């Protein structure tokens, strides 16, 4: 790229003179052998990703077949399936099931909230409003992840703005009633599963809006009009025309919401109960417990789930909506 | 929805869309209010009073400056690496069809398609197997890997819009491959690269999940914030840093948007 940075350009005539020497020869070589150029262009990124990323993934996978010596706490570098046996204990299955339920609920809620925004932006917003909608989704998407979580810590705290707002509206009994429920409730929203859920939805929502909007942009407006001309109610139009056409977008978005929820360990740690999610289990196994093999085996779970998910999404044509 | 009124949205849709956008934005705006609160111990609302003293306190905190400096250095180097690798990969994928092309795109996207914790722990276990101690470069290694995709997405979109006939015309007029790259290809993709670079910078600047596994004892700004969230020391300082982080990430995003706003594919949709 920097090879010809020194080229004079202001004085360059319309037809540049052919260059001789090494550079000319090299250029000719690339012209005659495009395969060589392609190879040279691909080599650095493929080597980087192949060694750093795929290599690391294999290192991780290899670790999951090691085991930890229960007495010395040292890692035993011999092939064994014992770690996977440990993975399928009731407590761990519980963690996996809890995480998947949360991921599914978060995905569903994101899709429901995302649809009106995406539909409005795709069909009705024009000109300046379109730009505004775009930035309106893009800015929260790119705002700092931790700051967003922190903002919700402020909102959901017992002395925070939500409690204040509900008190003003004389609706505190709703909150108290909800918090007294088992599983979803807790001392305050910031230490309840409901809080975790809200924050997950908030943080991943833009990832759902964008692909749904991309899918809806491709639906011609006259299709919706034709449907209503043929006597369909708005509800019927939505069920039979819009929804099926938006589905690849929703599936594409759900790849993100599902995968991100599966792997997150920071949100449930800061806002939520002491019940663990997969990400937290991985983190504590590799950190405080020092059991890297079990942590590695745990990460294989989301990889397999996402593998199936991506396979299904590909069959539904979701990748075209990415 | 009659065809004569098709330019105006139903009221229900308008309300739902507006509520959705408010849901996305109000929490971030709240951060700005809390940066000025006089309350030190709790998150009480409404703030009992407003003050700017915490800005001065934050300014004099060396740990904040150290974290900021590390974050900026990591983000700059990772962005540079991602720019080179992402552009090369995008050029190769968009100019030729070859066996395994789909695999290459998948390879580039994988680091962000898989949950961050997997990337993180994979790198960590690779470092531990290879006996690599944690350093500045272990952080960069992780960040550059997932920043490639942002540059790649922007560059691929631009390459698709740049017609191949321009390159052929340049060659027909006697330019060699390097001249064509310098005078034809580069000016065409420059803004896309700049936008991709900014987004990569913002992504790296904000990354926390992978970084917790590759940083060891070093603190980037997000790691500093995470520590404060788990074990709060001085809440008002955290509020101020949060506000500054929002502003710092906002500018590159707006600028990247401005650079690519005329395209069919706009920067940032592929975080």
C-alpha cells in the first residue's frame, strides 16, 4: 500500500507513463498472474484470523478435553471426557436452561419492540426523518456498553428514578406486587431477574432493529396497499404479508440478541440475582475456581447452540438480511 | 391503511415507534444529569443539588488518565492493524470469485458472531498454553481480531459500488497496478476506510468482555468502569467518566455516518 506513496501526482499527465524497473515488473507479474496477487492480499488477514482466532478456538476446544486434578488443582493434560461429564450435573444444566430461557425471552421482546421502529423507519420516514431514525438507532447501538448498564443501575435502583416515577403516579403497588413474585422478583429491580431482562433487551435492541428494517425496506409499499385493496384488515395484512417478509430480518436480528445474551456475563453480574448464567459460570470457573477445562467445556455449549441456530437461520435466508 | 393516505402512518404505529426510540435514548440522557449531582453515596432521584466539582475531582485522578491513555493507544494500534487486514480481505473478496470465498467472509465475521466471552476465553487459553504473559500486545491482539470485521464491512460495501470498469480504464490508459491503486482505487474507498477506521476505534475503545480476559492487571477505561460498577469507590467520578465516554464515542459515530451517508450501505450497521 505504501509502495508508491512517493509517486508524484500533481503533475501526472492524463496517460501515465509506464514504469520500469522492479515496480513495473511486479505490476506486470500481478497482471499476468492474478492468482498470485489474490494470494498475497488474502494471506495476511487469513493468517491473522487463522492463527490468532481459529488457533485460539482450537486451544479452547483442546482444553475442554483436559481435566482438573481435584486434589492438587492442577490441570491434567491428558485426553478425557470427564470434564464433559461434570458439565452435565444438575446445577450446570440449570444454568444452561436459565440462560437459554432468558435468551429466548430477550429475543422475543426485542423483536416486538423493534418492529414498529423498523417499520416506521422503513416505510414512512423520509429525508431528514429517515436520517434521524437511523442515528436514533445507531447512537444507542454504539454508545458504551458499560455506560448503558450503568444508566440502568441508576434507573432501577431502589432510590432511583423509576421508583420515584411510580410513586408520583401512585403505582408503587404494581412494582411491589411484581417484586414479591418468586423467580422474577427480588429486593429491588436492580437485583431481580426482571432487571436483568430489561437491561438485556435495552442493550441488544438496536441489533434487532437494523436487520428488521433492512428486510422491511425491501418490501414494496404497493404490496401492503394491494393487500388492503383486496380487503385485508391491517391485522391480516400484518400476519399474511408483512410478517412473513420481515421474518428473515427478525431471524437475522435474533442471531445477535440470542448469541449476545448467551455469552454475556457482565449484565447479570451487575444487575440481577446471584443465580448464574453461562457467561458468569465460564468466568468464575476460569477465574476464581481456576478450572479452565470446565470453563472451556461450558463455552462449547453456546458454540453448539449458535451452530444450530446459524444453520437454521441460513436455511431461512436470514443471511441476506444481515 | 388506504392507498390515498399511505404517506401518513397510523397513530398506533407512531406512538409505538416513538416510545421505542425514547426507551433507547432516555437512559443515556440520564447519565448527563447524574454527572452533576451533589449526592455521593446513592443513586437518589431527583438529584438533591447540582454541582460541577466532580469534573475537577475526576481531572485530578491519575488512575482515570492512565486508563484513558491505555485505551487510546490500544484502540489506535488495533484500528491500524484492522484497517490493513480488513481492506486487503475486502479487496480480495470483492474483486474475484475464488474457491472458499464464503469461508473467508465467515472467518471475518466469526469473531463478532460468536459471543465475546468465547473469543475472550479462547485467547486466554491460547496465551496460557503458549506461555505468553499479559501485556499491551495481548490486548491489541484481541481487539484487532474483532475490529477487522468493521473495516471489512465498510470496505466491501464501497468496493461493490465502485465499478470495475474504472480500474480497467485506468489500466487501459497505461497505469500499472500500483498507480491504479494509488490514483483510482484509494480515492474511491478512502471515506469508507476512514469511516470503518473510526468505527473500529469506537469498538475497541468500548470493548470490555474480551479485554477482561486479555488484559491481566492492566486497566483500560471500560475495565476501570467495570471495577467501579462492581466495587464502587467514588460514585460521582464514575458518573463523570460515564458522561465523557458517551461523548467520546458519539463523535466518531456521527463523523462516520457523515462520511458514508450517501451510500447504500451506511457505516455502523455491522457492529
